[in-house]
C-alpha cells in the first residue's frame, strides 16, 4: 500500500463489515415474525441467516480470521439471489412479492447485503485467500465479555 498503515485499514474494514453483517441480521429480524405467520420455511431461513451473519460479524470483531469474510460474503450474496428470485419468479408458497421492488426493508437489505459483498470481496482480494479460523481464546473472550485488547495481548517477559 502507498504508505498507509495496513492494520488501520484492516480494522476499519473489519468494523464496517461487522456492522453491515449485524445490519443484515437486524433487517431480517424486523421481518421475521411476519414471515413466520405467512411462510414458516422462509422464517426458518431468516433464522439461519441471522445466526450466520451474527457469527460472521463476531468473527470479524474478535480476530483477523478471513473465514468471517467468506461466510458473510457468501450469506449476503445468496440472500441477494433469493431476494431477486422472490421478486421475479417467486419462491415456493411465496409468490405475493413478485414485482414488489419498492418495499423499504427489502431495499435496505439489498443495500447492506451489497455492501457486505463488496467489503468481503475487497478484504479477500487485499488480504489474501488463506482461511484463518478464530481461536478458541478469541471466541471465549466474546462469550465471557473480555475486551479484545486483553485477549490479543501477551504477557511481557523481562
């Protein structure tokens, strides 16, 4: 890079990606209960999407593991495909949204999911293709509520 601090760029990119992934989960949570009443299998898919995007976002927060980018980008990309199918051909037992491109939650979801795809593609292209999985210590810190800087610090030996 041209003199920029790569760790800063990585931190900003990961934070933005995590916020977008949490946004995907929030948007689908807001529509979850109406889907549960209308089309239960779609509500189930929403629940899986929410769990996956929150997990991918947490992976980006607790470590520099690229797995979060792969999982988050794939989830967002597949969700965009499902949205387009729901608006064009319809989904099984869910044809009421064909042609309904102006629904505000749908537009918000497309925006945030598109951002996740762009951020994921950028991160994977820029920081490499090797998969790194967050350590147990990093995940345990999230569960226990330990600040990230405490997890990543190593004791000094004098």
